[in-house]
């Protein structure tokens, strides 16, 4: 099922692999490679959510670094706005080669420790390919869907056994990660099946499912803190938590998660997840993503209060409080207060001089949360479909001089440090404000990525 691993026969790299002639146990690994069409001048290596090191590209777009590594483990690296995982063990010399125009598909590893990383990326690509066919399978009844899963699971377990038998030197740690990569995406689809089946059937009720459907839960763990940033694992846990919440009697979500659903979900997270860091991460993701999905400045403060009660991460809670205060600072039906923005000729302008008595969507963005490629595609799509609205992207964080290259420079702006808009952008998270041609706020906190945004744009587009 999984494609044969692709090996790079010739690759120009700038590292000599150092072989250790001593019996002394190594406590480091080398990590490097070459980036084709780089999007930035560096590669960042993470363990969980902590930066391990930053490697800068040389004139040939290559990098290399020595990573202190007392124990083996799963890491991930980022370049530009994309990332991927790498498994490192002490003594490894893992080198990668990738083309940013086709990030995941072009990624290959060579060197000591490369084979295990090539099979992980192969698992990732095969799962992405299979996800399309499984969308259609969600229309099947539960027994037939279960048979489809069982067939894929059988093939993947066979692959795992073949790899483990032919690589007896592999550690238990890596074999555990490989088994997760091969099985947990299928378990995640099982957890998502009820809600997707109801969606395709246009049903107000979730399908009735036999208890044996979830037999895999007996050995599929949801409390492994070290894998929380690994998508095959985290997606399964997320789907499981949502499925458990739906099982309390909530109807399938159509547009927004109800405050009761969000509250129940946070209760499930608190009950089911024992590791503090994992619990805090899911609580934060839940309260923020549900607010953004709603795409409205209307707040249900009880939901946020429950989050503050359950989370023990003070840094996260400060961020969420800033988000709350920012939301309250710009209210629908009020007049937008004036503030300054700068264009890329460094001219300072009143926001009303930019809007020019037109219906407008102001999109405040930070490169920490949204990629330039997404901004370009989204702005183009919205501009084509809502011709009676002007779309104004305003960069609020990061290097203000770096704009979205693909967009017209005349339509882009950045926020100066002394702008009054900073008062309602303290959390630095993306935010849309919809304003009619009279300067009245129609929506004070919309999300550029939410499907619910279109409802507001349809109304604003008709304002003459």
C-alpha cells in the first residue's frame, strides 16, 4: 500500500558524516540539508512547542547543525510557513532535501537515520492520498465503513510488521511512532465517521452505531504527551474528544458550535486528558477555534469563564483575555473609531482615507498565524466574489517592511507602533472588521477563514 521509499542517488550536500570510533555513547545528532526555492533564510527545529535550534541557510541554500540529543525522539522543523516531522536518535546524521514549491512531496532524507524518516513521510503522503477516497466512504453504513477501515488497517499492520522484522535494530521508541503513523489516521476516521455520515445524509441525528465499532479504543491511547504535536496522533485525540461530546446528545453542527457543546467539550477534555500540557493545549484550541468559527464579535462569556477555570497555563490565559478585550473594543453597529495605517511608501493615512466611503473588510494579520500564500488566494477569491466591497490587508506584527509579494503593493498596509488600532489588536491574532460605506461597524471580529464569513459579506455587498 505504501509506496516504495524513494532514495536520492546523487545529492550535493556540504557535510562530511563524522563516524565515531569511540565506544562512548553519543549525546548529539547532526541535522541539515538543502532547501530549493527557500521562503526564508532559516530552518527552525522544535521539540514539542519549544525551539531547539535555528539553522541559517548559506549562499547555496544549505544548512547544518549539531543538535544536543540526550535521548531519541520526534521533532519537527519549519521553513517559511510549512513544517514536517523528523525522528532523531543520538549519533544520527540526517540530511534533507526539499523544494518549497512542493514541500511534502519533494521531501527526502539521506544519511544515518534517513530510512526511518523516509518511511514516516511516505506514511504521511499515503494517508493524504487515501483521505480523498475515505470522504466517499463516509456515505456508507457503519458496518460497510468498518470493513473499509479493517482492510486498510490490515495492510498497514502488515507493512509495520515487515519493517520491524527487517529492521531489528530499530528502537521501541521509533516503532511506537511508526505504528501511530500507520494506524491512528484510520482510528481518527472512525471517530469522525458519525458526524460526516450525518452530514452526507443531511440528517438531524447521528447514525446508530454498534459498540464493537469502537473496539480499537481499548488500545488506542489518548494520553501520550510526547506525541501531542504529531498530527496522526493529535487528530485522533481531537476527533475522539468531539465524538464523545456528540454522544452526549448534541445534534450535528451546521454552522456554529453551541455554547453548550463547547462547554461540554471542555468538560470532556478535562475529564479524559490527564497530562497538563496536553489538556491545556486542547482547551486553548477549543475556545479559540470555536470563537473564530462563529466569526462574530458576539461573545458568550460563560464559555470563556469555564476555559479560565479549567486551564492552568497562565500564558495561554493572558492571550485569551487579550482576545476577549480586543473583541469588546470594537462593537457592531457603532461607528469605527479613526486610526492610522501606513502604506508601503511609508505614508501615514487615516483609515477613512483608505476606505473612501466604501464598504470594506479590514484584515489585520500577523505572519505568526497566517501565510502570505493564503492571504493572496483568499483576498483574490473574496475580491472576485464581492465586488461591492474593498479588501484591505493590514500587517500588524513581524517585519512590517515585508509585504505579500503576490498582492498589489498599493493595496497593502502595515500598522505603525503609535496607531490607535493597537489598542484593539493586543493579542496579535488575525481579525477582520467589516465596515459599511458610512463607517458603521457591521461585524467587529470576523474570521477570514470561517465559512460563516460569507453570510456577513453577502449582506455588506448589498449595501448601497
